[in-house]
């Protein structure tokens, strides 16, 4: 197992060929899997086309990332433009990538994409060690459900939803030689060594909580029998007061105040799956980037800039501790960091990367900034959340 990364912020889409040349040189040959993330100013069709010409037949998985990417070399964004490439050389392992348009039934699309990935990995009917997922935002819970219908719910799923720079729907997903706008991309991983993973948030619960008494998909209608926006506004001491009468976008101001649901417990201590309030409707409901069902308990969570800056490094370090591993045991890493969190600490972006470097000294990694995060909690629950951090480590 050998892993290498390369990056650029130059505007020329053809620079991806130079990135691949660097990866090829560092790995000493063609990789067995490529992960690509770039921001939307690039001509992604040209990027994928040029990369495929240099690496025909190598499974390719990717999606767009908000503003840019991060690697062990730093945070890479110049006027909202950045690209990163990670290559895995693992001749004794097997990897396959599949994709499908979401269509009317995202769960079916997820099943189709996974079956393609298993075919490319020459492992149909087998359960991979890890499934890496990228998709257009909007139906991630259904995608996780569809994957579980193929391989069961014991295979860990991780990844992040495609993003753009302005939340305007310009995101893309990449699979092998194709670019999609509204698809799911799945990689089935059968590495020759172990994979370690973690899924966390940088937030803590407040003492404020209630029961969802009415909901509709990703719209929270009522908490404890009252309009959800009214309750949330009270919990946050008037944070969205001006939006209550006519509604409006509240995305940026709620980044440090998401809603949480208990996903499980370790030693009696709960861990949380987060939901990011997006808009207030004229009916004083809240729209979210996750689905919350009627009857679930929601807790107001609290974050700080300091916790978001340091958290990704702490998650990486705790992943090592969980598996009794050392940084020198790790060949490389994939990092998913919520775009909302990144934008909240944009002025401290170099510190975020530095915390990762301190946790993973000498380890190559590629990080994307996403509009939704998928991961597997310590209790084995595969979930979709917002404002989360997903870490995947590959052992040498």
C-alpha cells in the first residue's frame, strides 16, 4: 500500500496531467485507484478527459469541493479555485468505481452504482472493507439505505456530498470517464491492509431539547407542538428573529448552532448526528440538509470557531488511538470536512491543516469541503449528517 497526493490552483484544466505525473512518479507506477476533488471554476469535463487519457483503466472517483481542497501541503484555493488528486497503489488489493443518475428512486441508483463498482473490482457478491460515496446533495439517507440493501448494514460507508462555491447547484460528480450533475458515485474498496475510520462533529449539546411533533422530509414543521422556527429562535436567544415573519435564508448564521440527534452511546456518553438549519419558511418551519422524522428528539448543539479549527486534527488523532495505530503506520488518508464549517473558520484555514499535520505527521492526505457528510460512527451506524468530519485512514 502506497499513497501520494498532488495539488494545484492554476486555472488551466490541463494541469491535472502534471498532477498525475507527480503521483505516478511518487508511487513508482500507475495507481490502482484515483480520488479527484476540484472546485467548480474548472472545466471538469476537460479535467476528467485529460486524466483518463493519462490513466486509462484506473478507477476514478471524485466530486467538486467548495472553494478548493486541502492536502498535507496546505489549504489550496486561489480565487475559489483548487484541485487535488490522491492515488493509491495497492496491487494486492482491489478497487472499483460505479455511478448512476439519481432519478426517481435514489436507493435504486445506489444499488446500481455499487453493483458496477463491485464488477469493476472483480468482486461481485462480496462485501468490501469500505464504501466511499460522493453524490449530489438532497437524498443521502436513501443512498445509504440502497447500499445497505446490497451489502448489509455492517459495511462502513463514508464520503461527502458534492459542493460548489455559492450553493447554487453547480456541483458535479465524477466516475471513471464520465461527469454527472445529479448522480451517486460509489467506490468499493478491498485494500490489502486495514482501513480505519471515524465520524464526528466539533459540537457539544446544550441543555435545550424537544420532540419533533411534525415533519416532512427535510422540513421541520413543529417541535413540542409549536412552529419549529419559533422554538429554534427561543433556544438561540433570538438568532433568527428577523426571519420569522416572512422567512429567509439563515444558513450562515446557524453554522455554530445546529440541531443534533443521538446516534448512539459509548460508555453512557452519547454521540450526535447533526442537522444544519438552512431556511425559515413563511409558515415558520425550518428547512434542513437532513431528514428528521416525527417523534425524534432534537437537541440544540453549540460550536465555537476554536473547536472547528482544532476538531479535524483531534478526530484524526482519536482514530489512531481507537485502532492502537501510530502515524508511521498510516499510508495515507481521505478527509471530509463540512463546507459550512470551513467557511465559518476561513480566516483560520491554515490552522485547520496544521492540526491535521500534527495528528498525521508525514502522512499524505486529500481533504474535500462538502455539502453533507457521510460516515460510520463508532457503534457501527452509517449516517448522513451536516457540519461533520469524516476520516478514513489506510494502514501501510
